[in-house]
C-alpha cells in the first residue's frame, strides 16, 4: 500500500466523538437560584410546563365519533339538493375575460379612468432602483431554498426524459418579491401612511351568490392583501351615465367550465372581522403559477383567461368587503367599493382597478367597472450567466406603479 499525504492527515471525527462521550455525563451546577427567588416571592415553574404544556383532550363517546369511511351520498351532512357551481384558485374560465364580465355584470372602461394613478408617481431617491434590483436578486437568484422543479418537456421529443432540476420555484419567487416590494413601500411611505395599512398574506375569501337561478360559490386566495382604514375613492362617480354593453359569448353559456357539486357549506369568509378598523379592502396581489392554474383540457392558459381569473378574484374580495360593511343581504350599495389588483407571474405585471357598484348581478341597469392599465415587464431574465448573477432589461417603472397603488387614497386617510 502506498502512503500518501492524505493518509497522514489527522482524523478529527474521533476527537469530536471522544469529547461528546466525556462531556455527556457532566453534572449540572446548582446555583441556588430557585431557592433565592422563592425567598423573594417569585414562583418558579418547570420549563417543560411552559414550553410543552400538558394538554387534556375531552373524551368523546364512541357513538358520537364520526364514521371512518365517509360516504358521499344523500346521508352526508353537507349534501344539498341544489347543485352549486364552484370556482377555486386552480380554475380558469373557458371564455376568459368575456365570461367573467357576464358573470359579474362588469364593463371595461378606458385607460383615462385611471389617470389619477399616473399623477401619484412619486419622486424617489436615486438608489431606489438598486434596492429593487437587490430584492429581485434575493428572490430569484440568491435564495438558498431548493425544491424539485417541474419536469422539463421537449415538444419535439416527447419521450425524452430530462434529469430532474432543483432550484427556486416560481411560487416562492413571486411570494418573496411581493413581500419585499410591500415592505419597501411601507418604508418609503412613512408611518403616516403605513400605520393606516394592514398587510395579510395568503388571505382566503369565500362568497355565495345567485345568478339566473344558479348558485355560485367562489373560494379564492389573495397572495397579498392590503387593508386600509378608509375606502378608496371610486374611479367613476357617474354610474348611470356610462352606457356600455356586456360582451356576447353565444352559443356558450356563462356557466361553462364550472365545477358542479352537491356537497358544500353556505357562508361567507372574510379575513378581517367586522370589529377591526382595517375592514376596507385596498389592494390585492394575485400570483399566476402555471403549475397550479390549468385548463380543464391540456390546452395552455390564454392571457384573457388570466385576466378573467384576476377579475373574479377582485370581484370576490369586493363583494365580501361590501357585505361586511353594509350587511349580508345588501343589493344596492350606499357607495361603491373600489379594489386595486396587481397581477404578476414573476416577470410581467398587470395593474387593474375594480369598482363594485351593485351586488345584483341580474340587474343590468347598474354595472360594475373594470379599468386596466398598460402592462409592464419587470425584467427579461434573472439568472446566472457564466457564474455571475445578471438581471437583463430591468424596468424601473414597475415598482413606481406599485408604490403609486400603495399610496393611492393616502389623502383621504389623512383627512
């Protein structure tokens, strides 16, 4: 056997094992702290009682336990005679934005209705772009979290099996960037505005409503939800003067592509209680992950389907907020409810404003409003190039518009 330099090196593992073997039987020094604290009137407790308190669970009689095998038939407690059409986070509408407009009784306004957002673009410090780039670097490149990424497929070679990749998922990238952007907006706006906002993450909202004898139930998640002390001003005050017709999707019906079920529970879910001062919805961030959101078929999700999904999420939070403020059975609103929506897939950002004027979707005389701002792309690529982290085609206007959305309504808050 040939002796090499590696064989002469000292193996430290045996030394560490020896130290642990010797030190494991050390006696704990008694400092008489418990006795001294007892003389001062302090009650000393066992740390395990606080760290791991003993839990006493009530004993349920055998006859009251639910059955192990739940049978989904008419004997199920959630079974209803009337079927319910459900829409959740992984669903999209077959006809996209046009179908969403018919469902929610919403018309699209011109970009001039959102001109007040352009006036809110603030003057920022010179190094703000460096801070935003740092957030993009930290979210897309420097994050040490590694997960198994989706399988790669080559359309030209469908049978070829690529090796599995590990890295940062799209959902985590979008989550990190949105949270960092909201935190940066709070820092730049100061305490006068930030203390009048409340930020919620992964907030779930659920509503039940009827349209033409059909029962709908929307259970949707807002990845980031910003609440406010005061409500936003409507984008259009003259509701009756705007005469725009709803789109026509004939021969399709507005209930196409919905999931139908007889097992459901009736009841709204709003992430904020009625006693909270931050009861007004302000802005929601909607993330689009192609691994989660898919069509019923194998076709790719279209852009108008993505916009329709964003409209339904905005409508859901607006209706839930209106019911919390004005009552569960209100139809004609005393004042409109306005919601801002920021939709992103990690690179592209779309900005929407939704104004809820009425909860009666069967009444076409009063329609809701939907305003779209021009889309923006934050960057083209954020990755390693020859071992160096690189961001290509960074657009500084994206964060400025996010900050304008965050500061919108600050004048009414101060008033």
